[in-house]
C-alpha cells in the first residue's frame, strides 16, 4: 500500500497511487480537510492535488489537483475502498476542480465535469463495508465511466444505507454482516444481489416493488429481516445449495418461479407470501411464528417441515395452494384465509395438531393427516379428492363443515358440533363414517352424509340428527339428546345407550347386544328391537319407554321411570318379563274407543308404590267404558297400582284387577254441567250437553276444533259443538269457565251501557244550552240562537266476576236552534250523530255503535226564581258486534270471532226543576230525572259455525236522577264587549235499571235458549263539571269549553266538549 496523508485546507487529500486495497479505520471524512478528499487509483497515471475537488463551496478554498470528480472519495479502476467502523459520513457540497500544478501525475482523463457529492466508483471499483457504518451520502457511478462490476460489498458488521438515490451500477454483494436499507433505490441501479457468505438484508421501511436477482452461494444463508415492514421482489432467487431465511414480523412476497436455489427456505417469523412456486427446490421450514401464504393458485413440490404454531394461509376465495411435498415435523399446522390449501402427499407425517380457522383444508390424491394428533375444524375440511377410499384423523373438534364426497372418514375420538356431509370440491354421494380406536367420539351437529356408519372400537355418541342411516356396531353407541327425534336406520350389534331427556324414536328393525338407559333416557320403539344380552334392562326414574313396536329381550324389563305404551294410543309388545317398580309410572292414553296397551309374553309384576297415570284424549265418551291396558299373553299378572292419577276433572278412572292376566281400566265421563263451574258457564254447558245427548245415537269421530277457524259446518250438523264439548273435557275448571262464558251473549249487554252513555251525553249537551239560556249571568239578548256542540267521551266499566267490563268512546256532535217565547221561556230542537267504539275487557271482543239523533226541548221560569225545563231525544242505532270466543286447551288454544249486525231505536225523556239565586256568585240548585228506553232487533251471528248465536230482540230501560248545585259568575272587560262566565257543577246521581238486564240467545245448531245477565251498573255516582263561556260582539257570538266527570264503583266517565253559538 502506498504512502498516504491527510490533507488540511485542500492542498492535498488522501492520495494512494498504485493502490488496489485501501482501508480507512475510525476516520471521519470531514476531518480530511474542508476542501480535501480521498483519491484512490490502481496506477500512477492519474492524480491530482486534493483529488476530491478543487474547493468546497462556501469556504473559498483555493483550487488544486487535477480535473477531478468532486466528492468525498473517488475510487478508480479496479481499486477497492474499504470503510471500517465509519459512522458519520455526510455528503459534501462540492464543485468540479481544474488542472493543478502540484498534483502527482497530472490528470489527463478527467476534464473536471462531474459533481458527485458522495463516493464515486469508476470502472470496476468497489466500495466495501465492515464494522458499524451509517452512510448518509450517495454511492454513485456513471454509465460512461463505470463497468457493471462497480458495486458495494458487505463484509461484516452492520451497515445502514440512508441515501435513497444511489446510482452505482454493480452488484450488491454480501459476504457477511447486515445491510439495512429503507428503499429499493438504496441498492443502486444494478439488479444483482450476490450472497457469497451468510449475511442479512434488513428493512428500515416497506419496499413494495423490487426486481432483483438474488444468487446465494452453496452452503450460505441469505436472511431477510423485514422487521415489521414488507418487501416484494419479482426477481428470482438462484444458487445451488443456497438457503433463504425469513425473520421479522413483516411479509416477504416472492413471485418469480424461475429461481434455482436448492438449499431450502426457513420462515422463522413473519410471512413469506407467494404468487407462484418461488421457493426453489429445497425444503421449507415453517417456524413457530412463521406463516407460508399463497396469493394465487399453484403447486409447491417442496417438502415442508413444521414447528409448533406453523401457519399456512390462502387469503383469497378461489385461490388454491397445493403442497405436493411431504409435510413432516413435530409441529402444528394452522390453516388461515378464505382460500383453499390442498395436501396431496401420502408421505405427510407431521405429528402436531391441525387447525382450520378459515377457508378450506383439502386432501387430494394420497394426501393424509393421519399422524396429526388432532384436527380442529372451524371452517371446511374436504376429503372428496383423495384417491383412497378412506382417510383417517385422530381427535376431531370444532363446529365447521366436513365434506366427504363419496369417501369414508375414520375418526378416533373428539367432539364435533359441525356438519358432516357429502359433496365437497369434486362432489359425490355416499360419504360414510367409521369410529376407530378405543376413545369416544361425540357428534352433535345436524349432519347430511348419505352413507352408513361403522363403529369398530370405542364409543360413538350423537343424536338422531348427527348419526344417520344404518350402523354396524362392534363396540358402543350412545344416543343422547334433549329434543325429540326419530332414527330410521338399522343398528346391528354392540351396546346402545339412550340419554339426554329427549324422546328417541326407533322406526326400523334392529338387533343389538345390550340396551341401557342413562339418567334421563327416553326411547320409543316403533319397530322391532332385539336385545341378545341376558342382563336385565332398567329404565331409571327419569327415563321413559314407549312405542308401538316390539322389544325382545331374554331378561327382565325393570321400569323405574315411565312406561307409556303406544305413542298416543297403540300397543307395545315385550317379549320377556316386565316389572313395574315401586315409584314408577304407567302412563296410558285413551279415547272413546281404545286405549294404549302393554302386551307382555312373560309375567307382569306391579309393585306397591307404583302409579297409574290416565290421559284421556278428545272425544265423546260413553259412561263406564272398560279398557284393557296391560296383559300377559303367556303368564300371569301380580300386584296392583297404589295410586291413580287423572288430572282432568271431567273424568273418573278406576283400575280393575279381576283377571290375573291383565289390568283393565273403567272410565266414566262426567257431564260438563255436573262439574263445579260458575252458574253462567253451566248455562252454556247444558246446551252443549243437549247437543251431545241428541247425537248419542249417531256418534262421530273427533274431527278437530280447527273447524272454528274455518267456519265450516258442512260435514255434520252437530260436529262443531261436539268438537267444542270434546275440547272442554280436556280443560281444567278455570279454563272451562272461561271457554263456556265466551260462548254466551253476556258481552252484548255492554251495548246497552254504551248506548245509554251516548244518550246521556247528548242530553248533557242540551241541558248545558238550556242552563246558559236561563242563567243569563251577563244579561241575555231576546233572540233566536244557533248552536253547535262537539264532544269526546271516554267511559269504562270494570269486569265484575265473570261479567266482562269494557271501554266505550262516545265521539260526536250536535247542532241546534232555540228561540225565546215571551220574556222568560224558550223552545228549541236539534240533531246529532256519534260513533261509539266499544272494547270488551279480557279479550272478549269489540263492537261499534252508530247513532243518529234528533231532539226537542223547552223551558222557562214559572216564578221569579224557579224554572222548569224538559227534553225529548230519539235515536236510530246501528250495531256491529264482534264477540271473541276463547278456547284455552293447551295446544288447541286460540280465539275466533262471532260477527253480527243489527239495528235499534232508543229514546230519552228529561225533566229538570231548579231555582236561580243571585248572590255575588250565582247559585243554581237543581234536581233532574232521565228515563231511557232501548230496543235492539234480533239478529244472527256468523263466523264460528255452530257456535254462532241467534240473538233475541232486546229491550231495556234505565231510570236516573241527579241532584246538584251550580256556581257561576260574570266577568266583564273594560270595553263591555267581551265577557266571561265561568261555572262549576257538583252532582250526586242515583240510577237503576228498570228492566232488560239480561240477554237471550241460542246456538244455531239446537234450540236451547241461554239467558244471562250483564255487568250491573253502579247505583250511586258522583259528578263534577267545570267550564267557561265567552261572549263577543255584545253577546251575539259566544263559545265555551267544558270538562265533566262521573265516578262510581268500577265506573268512570270523562267528557271534553266545545260549543259555539250565534244570536240573531
């Protein structure tokens, strides 16, 4: 190495002549002189004073040196500049110099034209780094002055290239150490990366687009540390025997499949994402924090080795990544992303767990995961493409989907709540299941596979939705469910246990080794079940056995729970012996013609403490009907039931033990009218009983209360009322009362309540007009008046026992006129109309009343202070009624509307006597009487078939008296043009229905009058009214507003009214 020096002031920089290798250690370039630089050549033919530039701009340094290239350093020809532990280099601000006189070897090749503020590499020069270097300057070359070999090399240490504009042409070579870059442009304009020794490329920022060819020498490892950033390279990775390693949490994306490196790939952390098979031919090792990601559809033939926690992701639906190489290792595999990962190697031998979190994991050709310790399916697992007939998994879990196609899946153990079905990627039907090994497999989903099931070992547990078709049972089967379900397949061999509380119905012949019941097991045998074991079959206290089939067992059936022969009514046969244990229940269903029967070929033993539960179904029962409910066809019956339970009050049940081979049951149906029901309910019950008695010689089968909804009576003239009677027999007393009361015309009496309220509301309007006329608080014009009144009334009558109440809204208006007769009398008349909706309480229906009214009135003083006034009101009424029939019988509970319309007339007579006392406040004590009479025409309902009523005509009357006092005053304004008359009235009321408190009707099907009383009105009321009258234009125009309230026991009435008047 030639001599060198450090320039100060620009007279001379660092010059090395005939140098090939120059190393600067621990040198900060700015210390070489403000105007000095470094000039390195491999011959003595070029030189220059200061070689790095004539001067540094802004410092006024004198020129010198040959016509050099300005910058920190100039590396020429084949020279190598090695930077060792240089940490603070920065770009200089330089300009080209001119030829000097003190330089060594006058330069002739450089005319002094270039300005490169960093390090300039000429021809095949090379810049090398070792140690710790943070480079803040450019590394440049010029296409006309440098060869493609002019580049940089990382020998060791950590080098950081912070410049984003490097233009060196040659390769970036790694022989060791770490190079940190933040952009693709930091690596110059050349596209080659040569790895001659194990080294690391580290990201300081994401690089989303790179096209560089990486060549890794044999036996060397090129590590890409993405940190938390991403790098995408479209160039190939080459090199025989070279290894690519990925660390850092970010993503490395490779898309060039022409790469030839063969030393393998390791993904220790983060993700390698592939758009093609770009990982050469070596093995792929996926670490615990590593992810292999497929961003397109292609096949990787590389062997894959897994560590615990390895992940393979195919993010996009429709993308399919196939790994045809063997997957080995002790680690686990997690499938992520919505795309499909297919394993097709028959040499897969990894032993860790397999988890499908998203998308599809498929097996094809010889693909297998048999050595994987477990499979968690939370998305899709597909074996439809395998070339073998079956595939094996160990422990199964999750709630996703398994697609079998036409293949068989062997499962050793686990618990799976998802769906197992046919179909899959290539489709197919007939998919089947095999329970292998000694463990327990629980299937709880709603499956759809169409093949059969083989239990070769251990226990298979499921339900009638999850275990389908025929089962060959060489071990143990458990059917456990909380819901009722039917199993239609055949079970051959092994043990069967039922449990879970839900009724399991077996509908195909089966032959098993043993039968047992869990704590809450329920089994319905509706075919033939043959049990070959000699062990007794015990049904526990919360268990149940029922059905219409045959149970064949050489041992004894011991019933600790409930025996229920038939599924409703039918015969269950036991080939063997039967014991009804103490504390157990024998439940029997029956209808008017038959009952459930338990037929036993062996002996029947009924232990003390057992219960007979009787469940009648709907129908018309004859008195004292005898049924057989238990019988021994080959031996005898011993013992009796200790208890008989019948929850329906309309029946009596008595077991008969006269024959020692059977048990009989005597049923007596109690007529509905003889039950402890309410008096009104008994009225309807007697008419229903009359229908039953009339049809006794022509019994009809139970057709169903559905006819109520259809309004159909065509099938039989009595069928609907018979259906109602049959349903009522299955009710409790309170249900019977409510149902029978809804059949009666009781609610029609509330039409009187509403109509009386409407008449009294109109009378209140007339009384108010007459009182305003008589009081004349602020004086009264001798005139003829026109007046109008708009009212809104809300009345309620509460339910009283079994008499329904209602809410009535009286909304309407009146207009009228009156005129004076002489000095102190008047006469008038008017018309009105109201719409009156009524809603019955307890859901018993509604009605609408429409009133057209006419009225006349007169009054006057017969002494200085006493007055008499009277009024007559007549009304034409239209009624639209919707009675709601209520049927409360378990599953048959519903309502139906009986619709009817009719017309009527009504009237009211009113007389009032009172006096006017002039004090500072004007007092008006008064008493009045109202008498109403109402008449409705008969009508016939429709909508509920025979339950529709023919309603008699109805007349009723109400007498009502009121005594009260009014206080009023006159308030005048200053102009005397506008005056106000406020008032308040307090009243006590007594009322009495004179006649017509009952309603009479009969069913359409039978002449059976039903007369019932309605909800009685309260006899004493208290009333309050307040309002204000305003007069304008010297009493010619007036208006008023009022509120009135009546209160009584279970009764309330509120009225808001508004009036306007004009005097002529």
